[in-house]
């Protein structure tokens, strides 16, 4: 018996430690995502002007609908474009890489309707 079993123990121990380090980072990241989603839900509950719903349409696009005013948006994940529409504001198109980006852009659009001059 010499160095062989010692080397085997070191390799297995190192592999186990590396696996532990990699999985603990993912778990922490998952907790941060859940916390961010909870914060967003709380923000929407306390500010109904930013409360909206989303629906996936048959063609694969996602429609965002505001619950109180006539504002809609259609996100096309294939083209990565969000089309924003409102009778009170100029229609717009935004580049969005994901549904989360589209949701943030829709919230910014709503913010422009509810508070068009935040510095005043």
C-alpha cells in the first residue's frame, strides 16, 4: 500500500468538495431569484398601477394586459421584440432578450403613463 490509496482518497475528497461548492452556489442563486420574485409581487400588490397579467397566445407570443387601463403589449420571443400599445401614449417597440426583459419594459412603459414627469 503506498501512495495509491492516499491519492485515491485525495481525488475523491477533492471531487466531493468541488461538487459541494458548485451546488451550494446554485442553491443560493435560486434563493435570490425567489426573493426577487417575492419582492416584485409585493411591489405590484402595493402599487396597483403596475399590476398586469400575461397570457401566452397560440402563435407563441406573450400578451401583457394592464388590469386598470387600456394598455397592452405583445412580446415575440422569436424576434425578441416587444410591441407596446396605448391610446394615451405613443406606441413603441422595444428590443427584449427574454420575457423578464419584456416585463420590465412594460413596467417602464406604464411608469411613463402614470408618472410622465417624475422630476416635477
